[in-house]
C-alpha cells in the first residue's frame, strides 16, 4: 500500500525533484548566516578564536550546498525528460467556435 502511495506521488509530479534545489537554497542561507557569525566572532575575540574548525565546518556546508544545487539542476532536467517521454499533448480542444471542422 505504501508502494502505491509513493508511485502515485512520484508519477504525476516533478516536485520531489525540485526539492533538492529548495534544500540547496535553504542550506546556502544557513551557511551565509554562519559565515556572518564566524566574522563577528573573529572580530570580537580574535585572540581566542579557533578558526580552523569553523572554516572546516563552513567549507563542508558550502560543498554540500553545491552538491545539492547540482542535484537539483539534474532533477530539473530529469523532470523535463520525464514530461516529454509521456508524449502528452500541450493542450486539449474542447470545442471549436466559428471554425470549420476538417
């Protein structure tokens, strides 16, 4: 039953593929706030500040952000290919007004 729910959720939408991009932007915002925190701590307590651990953590978050962003870009392409392989028409004509049917 859970498998049917997952199949129904992923078969009709590309939103789960887009979540990686949203995650990357959120992680980038958190990383920017953390960078501001590092700068403030460095200015306030320059002598007692252990920069290497903060820089390592900042770098790991930055690399994770880049990876999540590129996964999001790949997800967008996969979603577009998925939509094209369904071969659905762009629109449906319900009725014709003032046009001769051929």
